[in-house]
C-alpha cells in the first residue's frame, strides 16, 4: 500500500481504501486539533464529577422503584410505583413540606435582610477588616457544635439566653426548644446566627464592584441614600445576592444537622421538616425505597425553585 499523508490528503486516503485504524487515527487527530488544549486538562475533573453526581442521581431513581433489602443475601424487590403512591398518602409528607417552607422562608428573609444590611453598614467604614473577621467567626463553627452550644444557651435551668428571656418578660415557659410553638423559630435563629456572615461576605465582595464615581454623581443629582441604593447600588450587587440566595436556599432545603442535635424532630413533631423525616425514614425505619422517592421530589423541588428564582431576578435586572 502506498504511503498516504492522512492530514494533507484525507479525501484521497478514503478513496484508496484506508484501513479502519488509519481512519480512526485521522478522526482522533482532527478532534485533538479542534478542541482547545485547556479542555483536555479539565476533562479528567469533569469526568470524575460526572461519575460522582450523575451515577447517584440515577441510582436514587432506581431505588425509588425498589424495596431495598438490607439483609445479606436478599435481593432487592421491584415494587413499581408503590413507593411513589405511598408518598402521596403519607400524612407526614405535607406536614414536613409546610414546616420546611416556613423554615426556609423565615431563614432566607432574616439572613438576606441582616446580611445585606450589615454589609452596607460596614462597607468602606473604618475597621471594616476587623468587623468582617468578627462577623465571620460563627460561620467557622461546625453546625453540630452550634447545635450543642444553643442547647446550653437555651437550657431552662442554666442557659443564659433562657434566663435573659425570662428576666425581660419575653418568654418564661422554659426552653424555646421544648415548646412546639417556638422550637422551629429557635432553630431559625440558630441558623441565622451561623450563616448570616456568609451573606455579609458575598455582598461585601459585590459592593466593591460599585463605581464610586457613579454613587457620587447620583448624590450630586440630588438622590438620597435610598434612591442611590435602589437605583445604583442594587443593580451592581444583584449577581452577588443571587449567588448568596442560591447557596443558602439549597442548604436550607436540606437542613437537618441542628434539628438532629437539638430536637430530633420534636417536640410533638414541631420540627420534623421534610429532610428530617427523610433522615428518620432512611436511618431509623430503614425504608430506603420510600426515602429515595421522597428525596427525589425534594431534589426536584430545589432545582425548579432555584431556576425560577434565578431567572426571575436576572430578568428583572435585565429589564432595568
């Protein structure tokens, strides 16, 4: 067979009956030349991420149609839509959704409101670095430690917060965590104390992108502080707020650690949010298939809500 330059004469090579190996080499060479070099460097990381994220996703779907047998030697049983049907008739599911919605709404409002407000307050002020460091301290504490800490602070016998609330006449029934009317809101306060610093950090970074000349021009035009914030500052920091919102929203939708440490879903199921019910279903009742169906609906809700909120905020920003 004559020597053929595949790179220079691919058409001639095909006409003369190039071997399969030669054609494959020509194809690989063509792909290598067209794909940017940095894609090849990133490819291993993308492949690993795909394996550790895509595989569990489809495995979750598989388990939702099965009855998982944890006993050695017993195969999993296919039950079809039984887990999904049972989920719609389980009274704990709507109760868990309602509690989760209340928790997420309260946490997001408090964390975003306080985070943006504090970030605006300390931005460009004297001692900004010191205050930023101090505010970040709660975020450095492990959530489990935060749960135990607040258990001590709210203890009706020796907790300083419980004593303070009783002294001020705000709450005198004991621990907020032992009252079904206040337990969920006490956990909201815990999470707000720990994770508001993250909002402060992200919004502060966004505030550094606001041009000072634009703000000064707005003041010279007679705009007050509120007008400057809504018309100048807010459009610049909207991307940072969207990022902060998505991070905290996704985390709050699967929040469980402090509930597990403090109330374990009680008292009287007052803190049994859907993620907590999912945990109990999996690791207490060992109903893996039913828990997989619940987990998939929770994942789907997180994705849909995140897309809707992001698109809404960005569209409003684009319209402006």
